[in-house]
C-alpha cells in the first residue's frame, strides 16, 4: 500500500506569490499651512459591471468595469464587492485587505439574471486569489478557467492563522491546466502553507467544482508545514456541505490536518480520471482529521489509475474519532468505505454505520479491496473499528470478499467489530477477516450457484454452521434472504425505498445494541433513511433500515 501515500509535498506547497497593497496614509507639506485632506470615504459597497465601456468610481450608479479596479482597492472590515449579474469579467480577482470578527468582507452579486462570471485569462494561474487574508465571504459567482486553480485561498506566513473564509453558491469549473502529480492543482483549494499556519472557521457551502483536468475538486488543507510525524498544528472547524464535485483528475472532496470537520449533504462522481498522477485517489475522504464526520453524501463512479483505491469514502491515516454515516456509495472502481493506518501512527475509534453500498468494485484489479477495506502499512495500526448497521449489495467485477481486513494490524483495547450488517452478494465470497474482529448479528445471502465462503484466520468455511463452529463467531448471524426491496439498485440519487425491509424480513428486530457495555459508544440517532432508532435500547433491525 505504499502507493496509497498522500503526495504531501504537492498538497502542502500550493504557494502563490504574495500580494502587495500600497496604501497612502497621508503626507506633510513640510512648512506653511497644513494641507487640507479629503474626508474619508463613507462608501462601504463597491460595484463592478464589466459590460460598461467606461470606468467609474465603484458606486452603483458609476461602477468599476474591470477586475483591476477591485485589485487596486484595499478593502476593510464591513466592505462588500458586488458584481452585476448577467455580466462577465476577465482576469484574476486578487483583492487586498482583511475583515474582522463579526464584520467580514463580502463578495457577492447584485441585480437580476445569471450569476456574474469571472473568467481567468490565458496567463492567470487562478481566477480568485486570497493570500494571507482572513474574514472573507465569497458568494454567488461562476468561476471559469484559471490555469492551476479556480479559487485559491492560501497563506505563507509562519504562525499566522487564517480565519473565517466562507465560499457559498459558487460554480467553479474548466480550469485549463492538466495535472501531472496528484495534489498539484485544483478547482477549489484552501491551503495553509506557512510554517505553523492554520485555517479555522471554514465553510464551503453549495459549491460545484467540475469539468477539468486539474487534480483536486475541493480540498481544504487546514494545517501547514507538514512535519512528517503527525505533530504539527491543526486547523479547526471546517465544514463542506451541499456541494458537488465531478469530472476531475484526482480526489473529489478532501479535508486534511484539522479538528472538528464535517463533509455532508454533498455529491461526488467521476473522480480519479487522470491516466497516472502518482498516489491514487478516492471520491470523498479525510486525512489527519480529529473528530470528523462524513454524512449524508453520495459518491459514485470514482476511478483510479492502478490497483489501489478508486473508492467512495475513506478514513485515511492519522485519524482519531471519525464517523462515516448515512452515506450512499455505488458503482465505483474500488471499495465503498476504507479505514487505513500508516507511518507508525494509530487510527483510533473509526465508526462506519448506517451506510448503503451498492455495485462497487467495478474494476477487476480493484475488487480485492472489497466493499469495506481495512489496511495498514509502514508501521501503522488500527485501534477500534466499529462497523454496524450497513447494507451492502456486493456485485464485484471479479469474485472477492466484501469485508477485507487481513491486510491490517491492530492495537489497543478499543472495540473492533462487524455487526448488524446485511450482505446481499452475487458472488460466494463473504468476508476475509481474523480473530482481531468480533462478528455477529449479520445476515448473509448470495445469489451465486456456488456455496458461500467465509475466510477466518486463513481458513475457508463453505457453510455458516461450519464457520460459526470453527471461528466461535457469528452466533446470532443468519444465512438467509434478507427480503430487501429492490436489493440490486445502484441508480443515482439517495435511495428512499430501495434497500428497505419487506414484511417478514429476518432482519426485523434481529439486531443487537452493539454499544451495550461499551463506554462512550452510542448507536446513533437515526437510520440511513432518517427513521428514529428504538428508544428503549432494544428491537434494532439488521442493516441500514429501521
């Protein structure tokens, strides 16, 4: 799995030239009467209409007509920069100044019609650039082009945190460059690059990043100057939501080096399209993330350029207390969900629950990973992996076990189990696991002609009874048709009826409270479909539907 390692040098050094703002603070005549200075401007809103033939003063009645006007102005807290809807501006927007807590600088649209368009020129590395700036909100724009980036927020000042960057309702697409190394470019990049620098209070909401050959779709790298030992400062409070990424060369949505992160209500598809860009990609994932949640997302048709990854969701290494829940992953080259550990670090307390996975492993060379793939390398380990109440339609391009955990090393005393899951498979192979895992209260079913197979500690069992006896696992598990509604569905859009339970399903009420007796463990608040869980701690169903 060495090829899985993140290309950190590329992701950490997305640098851009520093901005210089020249501000005249006043002057003296050196003698005689004191010069009369004009009163300070009371104007707080500045308007741009690039369809105008003559330049104005920046007022609504006399707007600026180019991005260079905005770039020449030094903005302060409470200012707004407004672009006229239905118009287009060419070049790079790189305004100077920072807002303040409770008083950000806001970039937005005015008027009626289509979103204002900002289009990068043939020599524009990016279309929108913020460098070492805080308290900006950028809304309601279409951003086209840029050679390396569409929107690029960065900094290179040691120990100078960047705060409150909000990107909302942006359509960012068609960057003109071509990635040659994973992490060397992207449509929407927020990256702290200075030694000890961090990003905090970051919101990406309603952003689409698409249709280019640059590397990343949306990347937030919230901690700078990678020290190589997992000890550098982390950013804080990062949320990516209601966003869409598709048709990019590497990762769809990726968050790195932060605490308290959330990726939710987003869609990622057709990522990883590069023919060969180094380390391999996944659709939606997190790396070096503490107390982070991936929920209510759809990820599908993701690709990769070799036999690794190409999956839907990933808890990568250097992670602690992460949850992947209520997600739908389907039709990708590789796994649905992975949990990794590497570089002498231990991933602790990874929770995978109430997800629906359908028709993944559509590449024969990636099928070995399974739909749930646990792996460690370079001295890494996993401590506590809890996989429960998920539903799987397993239809790989070539036969392989759905659950693959034998490539992982485990440590610590945190619970590690696979319980309350439904596996509906077209191939005989069910699981390949070891005594490090507890397995119980699962329902397995295959439509294959051959006998089902469970591999435990290297021994293959061809009946559930033999497997239960030989492994002392799965005492309450069943080999039975779970009676799912539309169990082979893998259409786009979050399922609402597919994968629910028919009347008489053996999964109804047959699940366990997997958290019973485990300190700090909870079953969660709801199932995949939004139904409440039993209030009395019993009567749980098996699978993602309650």
